C-alpha cells in the first residue's frame, strides 16, 4: 500500500476538512509543477514539509523542533502564492495534458524512468522519498487523479488562508 501524506489544520475538528493524498501522486504533482516553474515547485515541496523536516533538509538549527513535531514549515501567509500558482499555471497545464492518460507512463516513460528523472532533478525533490512502491500503475500519474489532488490541495490552502491557522503535515 502506498504511503500517504496527511494535511490537517491545527485544532481542526471537522475530519472532512483534512486531506491525505497518496505520496506518489503528490510527488508526481510536485515534479510536474517543478517542470513548469522550479521556484514554485520548490515552494509546493516546502508546503509538504514539517518545520522539523525542513530544518533537517536545509541543514538549519533544529531549535525546539523534534521529529515528533508535525507543524508545517509553511503558514497562512504562504498560501496566496501557492493558490495563485495552482490556478494560473498548474491546473491549466494539467488540463492541456489531458490528451495523455497517465503522466508517469505517457510523458515520463514509465515508473522507473520517472523515478530516475525525479531523483536527477533538484535536490529538494528527494525531501519526500519515493520509490516504486509509492507508484500505483494507472492511478498515480493518471491525469484526472492529479487534477483531483491539485484541487484538494488548493482547497486546503484556501482554508488555511481563510482561517488564518497553521497546519500539520506528516507521512505514514
């Protein structure tokens, strides 16, 4: 079973507002975003990291953060830029790719080739480590699935911004 990445607004009691997409789809989406706009691709990656993970990956002092702390590196003040990128570039590019059934297979040449491209990309792509077990053939790179995950992320970011609350992120 593919691992999942959980996004939860701090102190949110409505479980329907939490999202938990599969890690392979999020990694594929971030890779696709990176190919569109490397700066925003990195910001999307940073939005998936806890403050602790961000500090470890960037070799920064950890302060009081520990591996058990899942507070996201990004907060409400970062959401507008991500939402704008998703609306203005990511969604239109995914829509333009609809002639391809599966990004991983049709655009990147299969799971193994995708993983090679992924890890040959910017170092930050490796922050959420993926492997073949995180790719579900016919699902992970399937364009309608990626569109759904994109909209889920956008809606989550909008909720973080509107509520002006922090969120937590962790992988299981």
